């Protein structure tokens, strides 16, 4: 079957409602449709599932998707059924089905109805299933979470090892392997173990530009800080990761007591409770799941707005995977991690009982996490470098989306202190752990120092002008810089590296990074980042659409995002479609979804438009919420030059209200504009203060509400210009 690129885009629009592919999707799909073995390495949220879903819908026969995760299979089957009027288009075949359900699945496959069959590897090994599939028309095999095949992968499953033999027993079909794991070793293992060394490989960038990364010091106030943070995300979905079950229960309880709809999730809960809590999250009955890392692999929820790490994870790969569960719909996701070196020491202690080889690997991974947490460079650059990818921290996509770039840490010269620290390690014969080294530096006696007579040496107390916290931070940074290393055999003992010995002989500049001090003011930043990607959506209509989506989803027993994702609802609030044809042109909808779910939505919008007397955009198909970048640049440059707004509008052939509208789009997309010079001509200081005070305390920034409040004191244009000033100063 010959499928051209044009065809592919038509199919994409028809089935999924998207007008263009993301990244490498199109090329990978083309490779699979042409019958090639294909290998896809794509980060979480990059759109891997579409690579096998679209070809399965296009090609003759049934595609077999092997996945280790029952929950993920169920979500994907629900989503595929959501775009078709035929319930049997997608099925699951696993141990959760009874005999009658298995018979229905097999009947739909035999009758050519089923395009996607999701199976667990264990189900595929059953002889009766192998015999059945041998007789069916199979289009291809997709191996999802393919890193499970490798012992070097972070989620190795022995049952994956036999997949190649089973597939060959069933027949000779194209195979597509898909993974979000980046290490070269794992990739080589997958190709070898699946027997697809000839596969066409597609490796996407691991940059997730819509994710904001932040690391905060973990203090005794951490729970209060988390509650403050979540209160900025009312009604939004989020995940909090903890390393222990006990901490999961504790945090979930604290959140509940503070009025946040949260549930715990960990392996200690029975399967029924885990499934119920997961469903509550998917169906939006609760907002936050507090979990151990057992949660999330099977979650295909696109609108997770934040991921919090209460405890820092054991490796950067785990951190990347877990933060990757945020913002999969393309909206902004906030990734906040709390970091305390005590947590690292706990993890090191845990490793100390393991075999030496395992300790070495574990400690190396932990040092990478420490380096990431303590770095003052762009966190995105650091992460991507870890995965072997270069990043331009000035012009790269998402370059300003981390705390170090937005709020650079202060760095101070510490050459003399580093030399002092290294000499203390040397003069105490490299026998002490961090604690003893610090006690020696600040002159604090304890039994161990007394037994070694360290308290009688000249070096005792040489660093007492700085406190314990300062020396601890310096030790960590010196370890990251490779001047000191921790002994593996004797847990935690500090040793000089060759680099460290050289530093004592020839000291050179060493810039020590100071920790950020976090307070409630920082939470203002959360709101600005969350809204920073914003378009001017109709919030009132958005609320109504979300409520309708929830009730439709409840009736059908599917998660709300299966009906329509958030970006689709946002697009509806910009385009106001009032019939199914118009709805099909909304982002991410398409004909299938419009017919299946659309009627109630277009009715609601039509009534809303009538009641609110809304003038709808003339051309629903080409309407764009973005601002032409040339015009945007022109406006920013000329407001910087303090050119009168009337002149800027005139030179671009715009009416004044049109110029104001474009400026609003600019500031709502997160860019500052300074128009003080023209506001000062219109309004005096007291008037400006009165309007700014209003916007600061208002529940909404809608101009009509402001006009009502001031009852004719100010006109539409004055209020709009003041709103531009307000958003520019407060949010951007």
C-alpha cells in the first residue's frame, strides 16, 4: 500500500484532528508503513504512541502492541475508541479478562474490526494465543517501553527477553521498538535482543522546552512550601514523588487536611486501592497523587501541570523520566525538586551494604544528581549534556525555563577556603568523613577527634570564621569539581584526588555557589510561569467546557482528556465553533471526535456566544492566536524608543484598538513592554495607582468588570493600557 506524506497528514487530521506531526513522527511512521524494522528513541511526551497508532489505523490487519503496563494499555485503548464509532477498533488481551471477554476480542480480530491489540509479554507467551495469532492478518509488532529488554535499562523485565523468539513463531513481520531511555548501551541492547540490527533509527531531542526546572533547598518548612505551591494550581493535576511509603502517606494526609484533593499511591496498597486512586486522578476527582516511583509509568495523562520531588531521586535518568510526566499536552509543566544533602547521605548509606561494583555505579549516579542540584549553570543544558546532547543556553528552545537562568545564584571566590579544606583532609591522613573534617575546621571537639589527638593540631579551628553549613556546601561543591572523592570501601571517608593534590600545590580561582534563599515571594514566580505561555482564552467559557467534558467523560467511563485535551478546549474558547464542521477545525479534534463528542460542546458554545453577544472570528480555519513575529519585534523596538502609540499604529496600517490587541497578545505570551511614557500623558500618578490597585486585588482581569467597577471614570483604552502595564510588571 503506497502512502504519501500528503496522505499521512490527511489521515492524521481525520483520525486525531492534528494538522501537522511532531518532530520525527512523520519519518518514523513512513518507515514503518514501508515495512521496515524501525527503532524510535523519543522522550516522554514526545508522541511515541502515535508512531504505531496511526499506521495501525491505516494498514490492513491488526497491529500487536506489546506493553508491560496494564494501566497504560487501558488508557490507550480508551483513547483510540474515542476517535472511532467502532468499540472493537482497539482491545487489550491480558490476564484481567474473563472467558467471554477473550472470546469477544478474538471474534473482533477475526472479523477485521480490531486495528490495535495491546498485549502484555506474559499473554503473548501463552501457546493458545500464539496459535490464534498465527492464523490472523498482522500488520506489524510494536514493542513499547523497549528498554525493559535490557539489563542495563532502568526497568528490566526478564519476560521481554523472549519476545524475539515468540514473534518469529507467529510469523515474519516488521517490528517497531520504542523507548524513552537515552543511554547508548541500552539502545544497542534493544536492537540486538529484538534481532532488528537493520532497523531505521529515529532519535529525537530530549529537550522538553515547555518544562520549567527548579531546585529548592529542603528545609523544615518543606510541607508548608508545597501547600503554598499547589494553591497556585487550583483545580490542576500534579504528582508528588517521595522515596518512602511512610512519607507518601504522611504528605497525602497533610495535603488532605489543608483542603487539597490528594491520594497516596505506593506498592504497599492493595491492587484495588491503587487502581481506584489512579482512576480518581485520571477522572479528575482528585488533583494530586502523592506516590513512590511505582506511580506514573502507566499514566498517560497529558495535562499534569506540575511534578514535585519531595525527595531527590537516585539518578538523573529517574528524575528525567518522572519530570517528563508533566506537560505532555504541550502546556507549561513545572518541575520542582527539594534538595537536601542529608537525603543523599541516606541513599549513600543504603548503598554501603551492597557489593562494591554496585556501590560504585550507585555512587557515580548519585554524584550526578548532586552536581545537577548544586549547579549554577542552566539546568536544561546540564540535563541534556548528561544524555549526550548539546544545548545552546542562550538561543535554545526553552532556554529561560529554569531557576538558575531566571534567578542566577550568587558566586563568591573561595580559593583560600578550598586550599584550607584540602590541607585539613591531607593533614588528618584522609581518614575522616565530612562531619569530622568540618568539626576540625570549626574547632568542635568530639570523641573521634580526641582519640586521634586532632584537637591538639595547629589545623584545629582554622576555619572557625565560617559556620558548619558553609563548609558542608563547600565540601559538596569540591566533590562535584573532582578535587575530593568519597571512599567506597569505608563509607563516606574523604580522599584527595590527583586534581585535589595539584590544587594544594598550585591553587587557582574557585567560585563557590551560594544557595537561593526561598520565601513566599518566590511563589509569585509560579503564577507568572504557569500563565506565561498563555493565550487570551475565555476563562468563563473554559470553565463551562471543562465541567461539560467531565460529565461527558463520567457518562462514558473514560478520563476527561480522552474526550478533548486542554489545548483543544482552549482553542474552542478562541474560535467559538458553533457547528460540527467548525469544531472539526479546532486543534486536536478532527472529524471523528467532532461527530462522537461534539454535539453538546457546540450547543454549549452557541448558547454562550448568544448570551454574551460575542463576535466570532470570521475565518475559523486560519485564525491564529500567535502574533506575527516581525510585527511583535517592531512594536517592542518602537515602544523602547518611546514612539507615540498612534504613530506605531499608523505606520503599520492599524487602528488603535488593533494595536492594543496585539500588545495584549505580546504581554500575555510573557514578554515585557514598557509603555509608561504614553500612560503618563493620559493619567496622573494617583489615577494609575488606583487602577493598578484594582487589578492587584481583582479576581479577573476582564476589562468589562473594570469598566463596571470604575463606573465611567476611565475609558476602555485607558484600562487596557493600564492592564498591559500591570501584566508586564507583575507577571512577566
